[in-house]
């Protein structure tokens, strides 16, 4: 039996620029809150179940078109996910919950979005806690990272190239660095795109505990660092590990960033039902 007490749970699988998610229409409820973390972790296992970077529940809201609850692959909660937000917007539009211009409730605040065919744009909450070139000690050496909260906390390291970075090792060490305890931090390495068209990025995601092919809030963090440190102006094209690019728009003034918007492709992969053994 699933944690709903039922034998099956309907879902859709979606991808936002290589970041993949399981989305469940939970407007009628049913999932057992006491076993929800185990349920999420179970169905996110690759090769044993559906597999995904996270799970999104679409639920009713009294203040917006709908509310979402976002879960990382390990079952932990996250306030925000840029790629997931674009998937949720397109899914809710398909369900008929809202029109192409919509607003939904998240733990990070209200998020506005627009859906146009296979593309979606989300306007994120304003970033905060920007700290440039913070020194941290790693392996006996000092490196400098820029930290910013773009809905969730991110650390950004600039590099000559991102291809040769040992991200599984370095990303994990920074993610669990005592300076970012206890909640930890998502870790991004960025460099200018050689062709001059924006930046390239690789991201180690907290909660997934691995490199992901794309991270929406990480792309925003990378774009803001590109503006602050490389002098780039809006919009910034962020080339992700998936091969797809996200476009980040922003306003900048007095050392602050606001009106953050992120645009990219969203795909429906398939729909199905989770059987009783999918989460065990």
C-alpha cells in the first residue's frame, strides 16, 4: 500500500532544462503526512522507481492560483526551485487551474509565472544576503565564494573553466562546509562562455547530494555573480550541463538586484500511476 492507503497515485514526469521532477495533483489531498518524506525519497530513486531530482505537490491556495510544496530527492523540503517552478506553472495551466499568467504560493513567497507553449517564465522573489568573495578554508587553502539566497542559499565559485572541476568532491565539501552549517548550501562553479554568450555553470544540489543537469535558482545565482564580477548585463544566458540554456533577466542598482525572471523550456515526459511498490 502507498502512504495514501490506496494502491495507486497518479503523477506526471516533467523536465525543466534537464532538472526532472515528479508532479502530483494533490488538491484533493490523500498523502499521509507522517510518511511523506519516505514516500518522496522512495519514488525519487533512479532504477528502483520513477526517479527524479524532486517532487512537487500541487495544492489549493487561498491567496494564489495554487500552492506548491517542493521536496528534494532525499525527502527534505526546499523553499524554492526555479526549474521546478516552471514545471509547476505549465502543469497547473494544463490542469486548467489557471490561465497562462498565474501566481502560486511557495515557502519563499508568491511566485508569478507566464506559460507560452513549451516555455515558461517565472518571476522569483528578490534575492538577499549577497556577500561577494567570502573567504573559506578548504583543504588547507583559502578560496573565495560569493553567497546569495535566490529562494534557497547558493555559493558561487568563479573558475577559468568548469569542465575540469571535480564537482562531486569539491561541491560536497563546500556544501557541508562548517561556515554554511547547519542548513548547508547549494554549490555552483561558473565561467564566462568562451563564445561570449553568457556563462557556463555546473551545480551540486543540496538535497539531491549530487550534480544535477540544471538548477534554476543556481542559474539565477550564477547570472547575478556574472553581473557583479564579470560586468555582464541583463539578460544573461546560462548554459547548463544539460546543454540547454536558461535566460535570466534582472534589474540592478545600488548594489542590489530585483525583478528577477527566469525563462526556459519545460517538457512533459510521461504520465502514469505509482504502484504500491514504487516507494518501498
